[in-house]
C-alpha cells in the first residue's frame, strides 16, 4: 500500500514537471520565432552601409539598433519605418568612417590617402572608351576572367552587362556627334565629302556606304571625319545612292555647305553625282552652279593608267614574279637563298621579298624593288638548285630595273595621294605634271617595252587628266610659290601651243569662284581694321588704292611676287593663308574651300580597314547602328588609326629570313 502511494506521488511529480516544461516552451516559443525571423532578415541585408555598421540588437522600445564601427553611435534601423536611411545619412557626416578602416584606403598618384571606393559612372565611361579605341566586342565586359580581374582590383566594382556597355558607347557617340555637328555648323568655309561602298566580309555580305567630311576648321587645320557608315541595302543604283547621301547631309545640317564630292569612277557614281548635283543646285546651294562639284578619285585614275602600261610588260616581269613564288613556296628554298646571301655578302636584306597583287600595281613596284636587291643571290641560287628554272637573264634583270625606275614617280605620287593624313590640294598639280612629263619622255625611250608602256598609259592619261582637272590647277594657283607664272611654265613644257589658253581658262574659273566668295563690298572692306601696326596701315592704304582702280583681292594676290621654293620648301600653305587673312579676307575663305578638297576616296576606303576589324565573320550579328557608332566614334577620337599591329606579339624583333619582314606580309 505504501509502495503504491509512493509510485503515485512520483507520477504526480513527473506530470507536474512535464506540464511546467510545456508551459516554459510555450512562453519561449514567440521569442525563438522572433529571433529566428531576425536572423533570417539579417542574412538578407545586403546594403552597402552594413560594411560600416554592426547590428546592436533590439532596444527597449522593440526597435532594432545598429552601431557605427567608427564612432560607436547607435541608430534605429530596420522595418518599413526606418530601413537604412538613417545609416546612410550618418555615413555622409561621420568623419571617423573615412579613415577608420585603413584596409579600405589607397594612396593615389599624388601620395595622398583617399577612399578606395570608385565612381561607377566614371568606370563605365572608361570601359566604353576602351571598347571604342581597341575595337573590343561588347561581350568583353562579360568575360568571366575579366570580371574576376576587376573584382580583384577593387571588390566594390560593379560588373556591367554587354547591353550596358552598348548603351554607354552610344552615349559617347551621341555626345561626340553633337560636338562635331556644332563644329561643322560654325566653320565659315564649305565642306567637301568623299563617299564609297564596301561589302562586309560576313556570311550575309551586307553592303555599307561610307561618307567622310573634309574641311578646314577654325584653327586652319585640315580635318577628315567619318560622319556616316551605314548599311546600304540593294539596289546600289545612282538614284538610290543620291537619296542616301542627301539624307546623310540633311541629318548633319550641312546640305547648304557642300563644295565638292569626290567619288571613284564607277558608272553608278556618275549617275549619283548628277542627280545629287541637280537637287542641290535647284536650291541654289552650290557655288558657281556646281562647276567644282564632281571630283574623280585620282588614286583610281592613276591605277587605271599604270595597269594599262603593265599589260605590255614582257617575260622579265613574269620571271621575277615566278622567282619570288618559287623561293617563298618552301622553307628549304628560303634556307638555300639565305645561304647564298651569306656566301655573297654585302646585300641589303633590310627589306624582305613580297608578292604582288593583281589589282594593286604599287605592290608590283614593291615586288620589283625588293627582288632587284637580291639579284646576285638569285643568280647564285640558280647555280646550286637545278629545280630553279625561272631565273631571269642578265638582260631581263636590266629590263626589270628600267621598269622599276619608270614606275618610281608613279609610286611616289601614289604615296602622296593615298595617305589618310592627306596634304592640301596645291601639291597634287605638280605631281600630275611630273607624271605627264615622264610619259612624254618615255615615248622616245630606246627600250621597246618602256616605249609601248608609255603609249598605252598616255592614252589613258589624256582621257582623264588632259585638262589636269581644273580643281588641281586652282589649288596650285593658291600656293604662293606657284601662282599663274609657274602654272604657265608647266603647261608650256607639255605643249607650248595651248599653254596660254589653259592658263586663261584657269584664271577665268578662279575669278568666278572668287566672286562667289566675296559678299562684302568695297565700303565694308574699307571699314575692316588693318591698322594694328604702321606696316599694316600702309598695306591697308595700298589695298584701298587697288580697289579704287578696280583690282580685286585675287588681282592683288596674283600681282605679288611668288615665294622662292628653295627658301619655302616646307611651307604650310594653310598657315600662310591664315597669316594673310587680314589682307585677303575673302580670298582666304576661297582658299580654305579649294585647298581642302580631297582628290581621292582613300579616307573613306580607310574606314573599311577599321570596318573589317569591327564587323567580321566572328562578329556578324552587330546591328548597323552599333557598327556606325563604333567606327565613327573611333575615328572622331583617334583618327584613322587601326589596331592591326596590336596583334604582333614578337618581342625579339628578329627576322628569320628576308620573307618574314612586315613589308613582305603587308606591301604598301
């Protein structure tokens, strides 16, 4: 009985303990749930301010607190009422936060300690600038290792997507376009564009049209800017091309400021320029009824002339070409040639052997020039290599030398007119005149091949350049070292019977152009200030007398003696006209228009070299507007510089053989 009572007491005590535990658990449950929710919310907090604050728990009022790691002040935070706004406001005013964590500080280039935190907008701007300058793809910013590298350099850096990079590039494009548009609107002179078509080397083979503006800026510097690089769907007829170009000009607001348009010699361009000229002339937007509007590309004309001459070259040129192909076709033959060079000694091996290209006659000249330097080595190779059957004879080597000498002035002219940093138009006339003199002299050459070459080439010359393109002559007259007197001498050396009539025609055209550039009357001319010094005052008095006697600025300029070529060989003609602006205010404006005319489409064609990098078979999904933004902005910021040479990772600078030089792989 006693035992059962004891057992009952034990059961009652166990029940009491069990009930007590249940009650304690129920009382603690809300607090555990609250702590759990707090921990869950704390894990989700990712705001930047938590790098500088520590959670201090819940205050007596039931609101959570956060303590500043630097000044130890506590602030309310969390929930919909407080959030992290108070923490962010404190960071702006807390002086200790800036210097509390030395690990988050860096020393800048001036030796000063500053915050390691970067400006994300500046970072994005620099990234977009790198994409433009180095022709990176937009997805460059999403490369995993690039992102890892940036994160290593600065953990605060926020990675961006390709769409963000594209947006940043377009912002720079629009900003620079507004600047260029404003510059072209404010210059007092006219603009001379060039245009050409290009087919992309992609699976879609899309056509693109490029329009490049050439002008003299307010600082009297010659500028060349790609203003459009746009997809041109077929048909590529003259009518469609004229519509497209007029659309470009209207978009830039320069349709009233066009002076000339330089194009190559395809038939569609002839129709296009006639159509465009008519539309501009009907609005009275062209000077002299568009007499100077159409300029043919001199580089294409020169190519046609030389290609005509190369048609009659004999077996000497073919043997030299076959010789280079034979040697460069095998590493063993290259080694044999090098052994021959070492045995002979004294050969100039700085320039390597190079192939020629059928459509580029200047590469044929370079092939000849390089092969002639190895003439003795090839002759020596012929004695030791029985398989070498195409070795030229001594007579054929001599003929090759004559052809090379004959083509040299053409090559020099091509170099002059084919540069993207093209010279002013005054230099072209003398180059063309020199070519005509060479052709005339070669008609009486004792070598039959040279004579036949000259006959075919002079026929082409007379077809395109017999009148020396009035534009070239006008540019020469505006060179103070040439003027009409030197022009007359050049014409008389070619044909004395027609020299006077040609000079008169040039003067007539120049006078007509000067009238259109002289909006001011004599009364306004008298009010211009020339009296900055005693000499300028005397010059102004002389000019007034000249005007009273019916002399224009052009007459005064032509009456002054020409400058001596010997003392002014490197004269900057635009600089001379800038310095002479006070004496020839209206004539200098005409000089800016005429000297800024490009006589080739090389600038537009150079854009295609950059286009090949931006738009290729690996990047053929770029939208047309993105291609235009990349190419145009690259040109506006960095000129016609491509990054072809960036891939050259050779660090020893040594040529293994004559065939490995850059000239061999990239003939001019």
